[in-house]
C-alpha cells in the first residue's frame, strides 16, 4: 500500500472531524496562537479529575494487581498498579488500577493494560502517561503513543505482562503481545485490506536514563509487505516542534525525513512545572504520512517495510525531559552526535516583567525554529547542534525581538549571548455587574475582546480574547491603539473603551455590566460544544469552563466527539459554581450524521472513546467485519447503553454530516421520503442554528422542523455554537424555560423536561417570549371553539444588538410581520399582540432577526436570528391534532418565503 493510500484514508478522517468545526469563528488573534489566547488571570488549575495521583477505579484484572498502596522502594521498577497505588497524575493522566508503571530515577511511564481503551485508538498496550520524576502532582501531557503499522492498523494486545520488574537493577521490561487490528474510524471512512499479523511490543527502561526503548516485532501471516510506524496522539496542551522544520505538522510530509519530533507544554504550569517529549527511531529517520492536523501524525520509518512472511523488529525511543533542550541533549547522546550549549542571559527593559516567563526561540539558517525554551530573567540554557542561529524572544501580548541576534554554537565550548525583552503594555481589569438574582456583584465572569484601532468598527475582527472567571486580572497587550469591549452574553449590555497603550504603560479597565434583558425563569445553555477531549478541538477543560461562565451560559451539556465528558467538577475548581452547572454529554459522530446525547451516564466497562459503537466489530485476527450499525440503531444504543435522555440531531443540513442530507429527507413529502429503516422518531431535538449558519436555518432546517410539526412530531428546535476553539463559545445558544434562574437549582429532570416539552428558544440574538392566554412557549392553549385569539409577543435585546424584523408563522405560513420602522429603541424592541384566526388545531412560531447584520462587537461574525419554539392551539379543546402536510405548491411557496428572510 503506497503512502498516498494512507494519506487518503486519514484525509477522509480529518475532513470528517474538521467539518464539525466549520462554523467556528475563524478570526485568528494577531498576537498569538488561538489556543494560548486565554487570560493568565483565570483560575486555570491543571488538575484533571481523570488524572488523580491516587488510583481509584477497579482493575480489570484485579487478581494480579498489587494489594498494597506502597510501591517497592527502588529507583528501577516495573509494576502492575493496584488500587490506591500512586501513578503519575497531571492534566492528561489516564492511568487506572491494572495498568503498568515503568519508572527509574528520572522518568516514569504508564502502559495501558488490555481492556477498555482510554484513547481514540481503541486498544490497550500503549503508553498513555509520561512524565519526569518530580515531587508532588505529575504533569503528564501525552494522550497516547501507539504502534500504527501496515494498512493504518493499530496494535491490539491479548496479554500485557512484566518480563523484568527491575529488581536486578539492569532494566525494567513490560511486554505486550497481540495482533494488528483496525482503527474503526479509519476503516469506516475507507475500508482497507487486512493482513493478519502477530505483534510483540517490548517496553524497556534502563537505569538513570530519560527515555523508554520501544521495540515492535511484527510477523505478517501472508506475503503482503507492511509499512512500519507509530501513531502519536499529542495532547492539545503541547506545541509540536520538529527541528529543521519548525512548529506544527502542517506541511511536514513535504519536508521529507527528520530525526526527531518533539513536543513542549504550551505554558509552564503551577510551581514552575514544565514538560517536553521527544520521539525518534534508533536507526534511520522518521517520515510522516499525513500532516493535515496534529490529530494522528503517522510516524513512519524511511525506506522501512517488513516483507510478507518474515518477522521484522524496529526500535525507537520515547524521551521525556523538563525542557526541549533536555530532549535535544538525549537525542545527541543516543545518536552519538555533537551537541553544543548556548547560555542566553535574559534581561528586561521594564522591571514589571521581572517575574514573567518568555518564549525564547533559536532559528536556524533556513529560518526554522530549531530550539526553544520557556525563559526567565537570568541565564537560560539551550542545547543545539553545532551551527549558526539567530535568537528571538517574546510572548503573547508582547512584541518579539527582531531575530537579528546571531550566535554560533559549537560542541567545544559554551556560547554566551545576551538578549533584552522589549517592554509591553498591560491591561489591569475589574468587572462587576448584575447577577441573575437581582443583586449587584463587585466581580463577575466576563469576556474581554480586543479590536485593532480606536473606535474600531463593530464588525472588525477580534485580535485578542480574554476570559475571566474571577472578574479581575491583568493581561499583556502590545503597544498600540485598541478598542476593548467587555461583555457577558446576550442578556447584558457591554462596556467599551478606546485606548492608546504605550510600552510599559498600565491601563486600568473598570467595567460594570448591566443585565438589561429580563429572562426570569429561563437559563441559557449551549447544547453543542467541544473541549480538548474532542480530537479536533484545542481548548483545555478548565479554560472552557471559564469561557462558558464568562459568556453568560448557565446550564448545559459538554458534547465532545465520541467521548463522555463529565466536566461539572471543574466548575468548582474554576470557582464559578454560582453561575453555571454542567451536564455529561457526548457527540456520537458517524461520518454520515452526528447526534448529541445528554444527560449521559458514563460506563467504565466500555472504551472511553467510541463507547457508542457506530462501526463494525473485528474478528480474532484484527480484521473488520461487515456489520456497521446504522441509524436509528445508533440512537437506540445511546438510550440503552448510556441512558441518554435527550438525543439531538446535529447540523441536520450540513453538506458532509447532515442527517437530512445524508438520508435525502424531503420536507414536502414528509417522512415517507426516507428509505425503510433509515429513520424513526427516537430523538428529541434538532439544531436549527449551528454556529453562524442562520442561512441554513432559514433555507433548509426550518422547513424540515415545520414539516415534523405538521406531521405531529413535536421536536425541540435549538441553537448551538458547535465551538471547537476559544473564539466562539455560546455565540449561538438556547434559552430553556425551567422556571428557575439559579442554575444550581435546575435539576437534570427539570432540564430534560423543558427540552422534551419544547420550552426552548433557539437564539443567535434577541430574547423572545410569547403567550396565548396563560399558554407560553411549548404549551398548548385551549381556544374553546373560538378560532380567533390574541398572540402576545415580547422581544428584548441589549441596546448594542441589532434587530430588523419579527415574523409570526402558523403551520409553516408567515401570517404577520413587524419591520424595522415598527420596532422600538432601547431594550424592549416589541411588546404587543397580534390578532390571529385559525380554523383547525395549529402551531405558532415567532422569528426575530437581522440575518444580514452581526452580533458585533461581541460576536462579529455571528448573524442575528432567534426562533421561539411553538405554542400549540387546540381549537375545540378536544385534544391537539397535527394540521397535516400542505400540498406541494403551498409548501414550496411557504418555504420560499422563509428563505427570502435570509436575504
């Protein structure tokens, strides 16, 4: 199989995953990577509840586990962890009882036992945690190092065992034996040939080294040749560096062979903790078969294949250090190549910066970053191959030096260099505001957005975002002119300042946010959002919790791709319990169509990823069987296995993953347009607005939704951000009528009941309420035989939010309109009644929008549209009956009128 075949398969996978995030705000901050773009003032604790230092979950193979909490007191050790025994810990730690610990005097590794997997490669036997030996809590930031060989196949262990426990002092050795097996998501995208192959995987740790030696022996059963390689699932908390190429992996395949790929933490953790990783072959060089994202770099070995019918062993090193220089030095020792020392003395132009941590880069003669350090004032050591380099230093919110400082590094003597960090500006902020309970808070969570230039146009791009959980803090900002906006979602007014910031200056931003929209009895939630636990998202979980509270969200699920995210414990860690409560959720993501499930009950006896199985099984040789589950069986799995009480169809008209596109639903024909077996009504909600696609809502999704009402299927319509980065949380959201304002009082039962009963607004903008008598959104009004009635509508929006029109829809037809000249200024834009008449049981939806305008400056790319779920009217009081589908011409004309609203 040629490398192009690998590329094609993973291309399909990556396109599949990243199409999910196509609605994200694509504005890129001008002064830093987007995943670093979070205020240092937040409560960004790095303790992952999945990575506690003490193990608490039962071993799958408890009879072999140690029954004492104390590990043997020696430097070199291989042990199977028992209950309560200390593992590594850290932001991405995943160890459980039954896994294997390898450690020496410098480093430690966790090898997952066979059984339910904890990474998206669905098998054990791989390295899942790694750190240097350190006091206190660990700092693991590796998701998984897994053999990926042959036709994009993974290793499936049948046994993991200790060969040498290290007591001899010579080595500690863990061995996994098994077979090659398919990676379900790859096989689903592009079924590839299966070559049954036996695999032996040896992990050997020697005394006093900072690497584990990994040797794979593979024996194909037939004559097919197999490429050799590994899949590295880097954490989203690290940056990837390939010396001679630079940061990231995009374009790396075209770069050719390289010696080592390294990763370093995005930022230094609490108490100065840092971590760096390196991966290199013992012989030859690495190549890479796909570089479309840092999801799964397939690290192949140049000109290295195992011939069919033969056995082949290949060895590589996984290195751990507290800096990239530590990785560089170890690589040189292993390869017996020269390495030089560069001592860089860092000073600051502004004494305010004396405690800052900077990014120091050594750039090679080709202009590529070859070395890196998290640098402090004083002497900082870099290890580099002999050669000529230029140095540059800076950080987020600070100008970088010009990179003209030249140095020559040699192996004979240390090179000395001095570099001064330029001064920058500071924003010191305090944010107070109204609380939902009517009190005034001195400090509240908020989002701070920065636009270039004073008095910037509202819809101009945001170059920097800061999210604060505490309502106070400091962030750095390069000298210049800016417009700064402080906001807290779509129920609040904004605070705005235009400033000119000089180097060394400190601007004090003091804001008060008025909650001007009366949303009593409703809570705001984003019913589709991602964190770093989605393989195509980048936001650490603590940062995401901070962001959700900052943008005024209150009660909601977290819906990562194919993994259950239980993030509510982080609400307390971040310190925002009085503002938000979270529900466990999961986005089940078959390539053809995605669905959210929430609340979800975790199942520790199932794989962490892909617990809802939307792909087929594998036989004992690791070959895929042709038994892929299809909808609606997937929905049934969500109900039966994980007790999902709400199932939501996501982005139903997305070109690549829209359920109604995939299964060719025709809203004029109705459910009879589905092929037999493709559809049932075992779901509860559908996304009307996904991110900024309000055009899809008006052109397609409303037509689908309305057709279901006409056929008697009452499904809640929602709005979601589907946000994968930190630019867009809550940019579209749902308001849910629970009768409570305090999210801590909104139980899961209350939340589920409100959605199932359509007490929902799909909001990318104003807040809409309506009533017929005592009946509100989601209710049924008894007209008592009189078809004439009054529909009262109230539309509120903060004064910064545009609104152009209101439309009343009955059974799919627009029956009343309010245009811009009839709207009021201020917060209450409309508060009046419509006289309506029906001659049969009917449903009523209200739309309020300005689709050609944006929710700027809060969300400059987000169009304006809110869709209130229906009130149903029962004409005779004898029980509501659906009005039925209109004839084709009538339906087509009604849908065209809706589509015209997007113009």
